[in-house]
């Protein structure tokens, strides 16, 4: 039995692709049930957030399973597989384990260290548990991922600092305005980065959003998404004084906001501070705007420089976090392999015990005059023989369980002795580990 | 006992200053709390010292340079504690307590003998005029500390080079608000102090206004803070400009308080003249 993952994320797909393959959280039952109905997929979990869509599954057939999951995502959303394929990644075995551990620990996030992803995975697991599509392997896998994430959070400082551009912008805004709850954000232009940054500001509690865009319809659509207000691009300078934080990302080739404009706006605001964030390349806002009193202007380069200097401080923390992940992968992987080996060992032992008992009973039945103390000796003798015979194969199987070619040995032993093995209960593994 | 209380207070202020400076480098909640309790203990013993001295002297103990510096320091600490509690801002202490320590240290350099006040000045106006004046001075001292913090933080944000203090300093809006609060409390107090001074002058010396250097410079100080308040209320002056003006205001205030005594020349407010002497 092995773990596989197929999915796409902000690293491989743009927002419009990610939107198309998202699974709605209020309609998880059908896709989950369809997932585990696929041939040779025994357990499955679907993680769907705005930054990633991933399916984790337990299967015996890794290559076939991955192909089936890819087709499943494409078919479910009615997207031709060859369109989706370039955006999909897949991992199996140890790499799949590493992937979930890193995702849950927020090492794979757009904003490294952001805490939301763990909650999202927890709720994804909640659905799988509710509809009984996760079993012994994924249960253990997910719980392990949660504890890894917790370790990373408590043992490293990865979560405690601004590491992304949007996050850095929000942190700066807090140092200018203090409380953001009564502040208004204005989006000028409607780029993707702008949208993302606006989301961060909304999460930090800003009160209102205004959207100005050259095509008014797009502005309206975005405004609706943020529960905000659309304004016409021509009215930009009439409305600018109402905004505290301005996120700009138009496609304009020249500066659309100059120092003179801002001087006038700030006077109209009675010098209440303004924070301009120019995400556009080429820039939308004249750098001289930063010289106006009570106005702060940061462009993409400034923000990235902040993030970079921050990242330097965090490299050590990230390395520590990756170390924790690797350590835990080792532990979980040996459990997973033991999961294969244990029933085989149990079956092998009971197979030998059955033979011994049958033969002993047969012999003793025809040997009535044997005194009880000799019967006991015989019992001990036969037990000693089977134990000696089983000693090496048992040890070997346990060793392969701790890494190595498990399947090969397990299959060989099963075939050599014609064993039938059932899936073990959780408790059994522990007993054998001693 | 009296002297003992004074030095206990001085010791507490010293310990608090050290702790607040440690807090600047290691901003742990527990260090901030410790600093807060140390300065509060110093405040209590300093209050006890002042009351004791009042009883011993039989008049408000703000009559010579030793007493004035000591009372100034006490008022700074009191006002600071109020602001620290209101804004939960330990780091304000890193900028204000050193000033209070300097004041009490300066005070300790002067003789603590109880002076004999000239009979003309023994009146209730002494209490009202001097305590209000020093209370307003203390409030403007806190404004000065906040203004320095504002300028540091503003420089980080404008230059986009976030130095080590950046994380520890509060937001610009908070610092500006402290500045404004100080102005709205300090300015009326200073106004009343000047008015009561004039009334007292009339009763003691027969004229409301003598154009004595102290009076002139007090007027200059008053005008600076009046301009700042006016600017804030009408055109929304704030931030950097407000911070700079309150620093200028504080420097003029210091000159008004100390400089007059150091300058050669005649002043009705020179402490040696207040005592006994001419009037």
C-alpha cells in the first residue's frame, strides 16, 4: 500500500486555472465518494483552497493510481486532460509524504509561514472522515501531518514574520496606521497581485474597498467580490482622498498618479496619512510622491527588498523546519512500511504455529502411554524448532520494513508459504514494533 | 529621612531607566512590566518626599533650583505613567524615563537645604502657579519623547530601511495621537500657569507683566504651542511637522526654565532672587 498525490498550486497554475478545478466545500460528498470508487484507490482526501487543489490517496498501484487521479480531476471539471496536464504535479511514496508535510507546515505556501493552510487541510480531512473516504493509512498520515505542522510552528520562528510581499505591505500599513479596522483600501487597476494584496488587507480587517478600473464592468465584478464599491476611472482623483491605502496595478506605460495630485489629495484629507503600494511594472505612481509629507509610497522593488532581507533572517528557520519535516518523514514511512510487513509476519507465524499444533496433536493422539512430563517436553521442543526457523525471516522482514524493498520480500514470503493476509488493526503494529 | 526618600526615588528612577533601556533591546512583556513597577515605586517615594518637604518647609517646595528640578522630574514621571497605562506602551519609557532621571540627578547636585522664602511670595499662588507650570512642562516632555520616536519611525518608513528599532516602535498614528493628547492637556495648563503667574505678580509686585526674561520666553513657548495647536485644528497639521514643532517647543521650554537662570542679567524669576533678597 502506498500514498500518492496529484494536484496543482500557485506554483504551477495561474488563478484562472485554479478557479476552474476548485472543489466547492459544500459539495464534497460526491467527488469524495467517486474518488474512492475508482479502481484500486482505497482511501482519498481532497484539499481545495484558493491556492491549491490536491488529491491524496492510498493505493497499491502507484503509476496507475496517479493516472486515474489526473483523469478524475479533468473529468470532474470537464477540462480536457491535455490542457490540465502541464499544470499538474504528482508524487508518490516518500515524496508524497514530504509534500503534505511541507504543505501543512506552510513551507509550500505563497506566503511561507501563513497559518491558514493548516486549517484548510484539517477541514478537508474532516470531509473525508465524515464521508468515510479516509481509512487507516490516510488517518494516520493526516494526523502525522498535523503534528509535524505543530512542531514546525512551535520549534521554529517561520510563522512569526513577514515573508511575502502582500504580507509585508500589510505589516507596513500597521506601522503607519496602527489599527486597520477603520481604513479604506482602493484598488487602481485589477491585476492578480493587486487582488491578492487586497485579500490580505481584508483579512486584517480593513473596513471598505473601492475599485477603480478602466473597464468599469471589471471594476464592478471585483468590487462585488470584495463587497466594495466600484468607481469610474475618470473619477479617480475625485475619490482618492477617501482611500487610506492605495494598491495600484494598471497596465499604463506612464505614471498615472503624480506628486502634485497627491499633494492636493492630502490637503483635502487634512494631512491624514496615505499609503501607496505600486505593484505595477512599469510603475503607476511617480516616486516623488514619497516626498510628500504624511504619504508613504512603496513599489514592488521596495517590498521585495524588505521581503528579501526578511528572508535572509528566516533562512535558518526554514532550514530548521525542513529538518523537522525530514525527520518525521522517516518515522511515518517506517510505520507505513511496517503496515505492509506486520500482517505478513503475523500470518507467517500463525502458519507455522498451525502446522506445529496439527502435527503435534496428531502424534500425541497415537502415543497414549507418553507420560505428561514428556508431552510437555515435546511441546517445548516443537516450539523451539519453529521459533528457530522463524527467527531469521522475521528479523529480515522487520528490517525491510524500516526501509528497503519491502514489496519484494513480502510477496516472496506470501507466495512461498501461500499466506492470506488481512489488513491489520492499528494496535497490532505497535505490539510488533517492540 | 527626607534625604533618604529623595535618594530612594533617584535610585528607583535609575533602575527604571536601565530596565526601560534593556526593554529597548529585549522587548519582553515581563521586562516592560518590571520597569513599570520600578518607576511606579519611584513615583510613590518621590511623592512622599515632596509631601514631607511641603510639611517641613510650610510652603510648596518649588522655590529653588533643587526643588524645581525635583518637582519637574516627579511631574514627568507621573504624566509618563498615565500615558503608559493609557496606551500600553512600555517603549515610551525608554525615551522619557532617561529625561526624568537627568532631571532628578541635576536636582541632586544642588543644595537640599530648605530655603527661607521672602514673605511676599508666601501665598497660595505659589502652589497654583508653579505646580501647573511644571505639570505642563512634564506633559510637553512626554510629547518631546513621543516626537523623537515619531521622527525615528517616520525616517525608517520613508527611507524604506527598517532598522532594528522599527519593530519595537509603535505606529505613526499612535505616536502622533500621543503628541496631540499632550498638546490638548499641556497647552491649557501652560495658559493657566501664565495667567495665574500674572495675577500673582500683580498681588506680589504690583504689575501683571514685567517683560522679565522668564515671562518673555514663557510667552514664546506659549506661542509655539499655540501655533501647533492652531495648525492641528485648522489645516490638520500632523505627523512630522507636529513632531518637529513640539521638539522646538520643548527646547525653548527648557531654555525658559533653565537658561534664564544661567544667563547673566536680572530676572524676577532667578531663584536666588526669589529667596529673601530684593523683594
